C-alpha cells in the first residue's frame, strides 16, 4: 500500500468532514509549506493557525453544509433532520407530521453521535447516515435527547 500523500489526506479530511484538518492541509499547500504530492508526515508547526481558523470559519472548502436539526416533540423526544438550513428541516417536518415546528435547534455538534436503528438492529453514527442520504432534507428519526 502506498504511503499517504498530502492530497490523499486532504481528500480524507473532506470525506470525513474534518474541516479544520482539511483547511490546514489546504493552507499548507497554498502557502508552499508542502506540495500536494508530498508524503504526508504531519503539518508544519510554524503555520499561521489563526489564518487557518479564519479560512475554516469562511468555509473556503465549502464543507459541512448539511447540518443536524432537532425539533422537540416533548418529554425529551426530538425529530432529527439532516438539512442545509432550518427552513428545509421545518418544511420536511410539516410534510411528515403536519405540525409547524415551534422550536428548532442546530445540533450539528452531534454529528458523531451513534443512534440505534430499529429497522436494522444496529447502531449508526449520524455522519454515516448523512453519507447514505439520497437527498436533503433527510428525516433521520425520533430520539430521546
């Protein structure tokens, strides 16, 4: 197996939704710290990490555009949606439940949470559910959070 290159590490960071890592590799390539085909041996410590954080905040690589939104049902139960924006999640909720969402919360920090799927009898990380989704908005299900 070939040793990973900067390019393969960048592609993996994008594939696995690791925005800081992806922007840091991109920055290193753009600023000439490394070349895209160089073997990956980590990133230089002397890079401007504040500039990288600004790139990430500006979302230069257009990552993580799909977010997790929750709409409470009461008694700790929430409908979970993967969508590009709140309005898309609200519309999907109305289509499924014929109820207007009174509150909606961005829960994207929970992308690595594992949920139990009754249909398959297995646990799946929400990030994997996102990869399987055919279109967005995507209804994930109802959970107790």
